[in-house]
């Protein structure tokens, strides 16, 4: 039995672990993480499927990541598991203060009903010049992560709560290491290209808001959910603060209320801060780790920034393919 360990239990780690446990019949899969839901960064994420473009990754690869994630979550949204998993279709608008250089982004063919907003629709947003209307998917991780964890256990996966301080220490116990540690890869993988991007959001009671609205700069957004509406946000590079900043909260309410004035009277249910794992390019690749005569396959899957949920299943499938390829090199006759 090949022993696989997945480091990290956010949405990327759990998605990757589920893919491995369900697909690799000759492998035992274990998740190692210091924090699990509801204490991960993913738990506070707004969860709307809306990708950004990574500059040095082929668009074809990014299309696959997004399409595979969208298709996976759409199947859940259309299944009886949707309420428990917290996955549902969400219609809305992305608006811009200036016309963007790319008015039809690479992901526009995979969401539903993508179109340019009319002049009449744009009158609602007098400070913006251009808008896009479409229906995407929202995934609420406080429901989705426990649902994924159950799915992982049902597939025979094991879970251990433990802080990993060095990937090399795992080579004595596991044959394959899958690194989904997000910001933790700064120390675990020695990757100085990954950095914190501080995000602060508010959860408010605003059941009258039915459509999401996102400013194209990514800093202001309104995402209706099942039991609360998420208002955001901040995008503060290299900021490690985890305390709520009251000035940020006031700014978020003010900016969101300019788009939907009724939000001024919305009851604030919670203020939350998390650190996104920012990186110029998302890293999904494999390498070999040599430790005391051990040759161990390491697959990295981290650096999603604000696209963790948006690309989670697609990059998990990519990581699964890298594990399969690596194991076939070691075990050419095994049927994985």
C-alpha cells in the first residue's frame, strides 16, 4: 500500500485529498494539518467562483482548472447534497470604473448567460462605465469543508491534527507528499515568492439582497449567501495582521452601501480576517525529495491567492495527475 500524505486542510487540501482517496485504489491517504474547519482561511472566504488570470500560466491550463471546478460544484448544486454542502447558483454583476482591456475573459464561456450590461442597467452604478452580467456558483466553506471531510472519510481517508514544520520529516512515514499548505509553503517549501494578502470581510443580515455585485478592482463586493451576505473587502499585500480593523470595517460598509444603499441598515453578524496565500503564479508541480537515501515524490498545489475555491477542484485533479505520473515511474506495472 502506497502511503500518501496531504499537508493542509483548507479547500485546496481537502479537495486534493478527496481526489486522491477516491481515485488511487492502491494508496492510503492521510491529511495532516494544524487547523481544520471552521478555523481555516477557507472558512471565511466569500466563495464566489470568479477567477483572476495568472500571468505566466497558460490560459489553456487555467481554463481547465476553472471548468473542472465549475463542473464539479455545479453537479453538487444540482444534487440533493446542495444544502448540506452549501453550494448554489448565484446571479449578479461585475462592474468597472473604466472599460477593461479584456471585455470577454477566458472564463466567460463556462459561467451561465455571460453578457455585457446595457446602458440602462449601468444607470444603477453611475460611478462605473462598464459591466458584465452572468450566473456563477457560490460555495460556502463553513458547510462545504465539513461535507468534503465526510466525503474523504467515506473514501477511507484518515485525518490527523498535527503541525507540520518540515516536509523532510514526513519522508520516513510516507511515500508521496502533497503540499497544500498555502501560506505555510513559505517555510515548508522555502518559497519566498508566496506572501500574505490580508482580507477582511463582514457578514451581515440582508436577505433582501439577491444578486452579487463585484467591483472589477476586486476590493469591493457583495455576495448574498444562504444565511448571511458577505461584504468585502480588503486586499492588503504583505500584511500579517489577523485582528479586525474597525477602519476597514467602516470603509467596507461605506463602499458597499454606495452600490446598494439599503446595506447601511443591515445588521452586522460577524467581522472576519484571513490571510490569502498570494503568489504571482499558482504552483502545481512535482519534484523529488532526497532524504537519507529516500527518494520521495513531492507534489505542490498552493498559491491560489483569492482563487482557492474558484480553482480548487481543477488544481486538485492536476495534482492527482502528477501523483499518478510519479507513481507510474516508480511502479510501472501497478494499476493505480
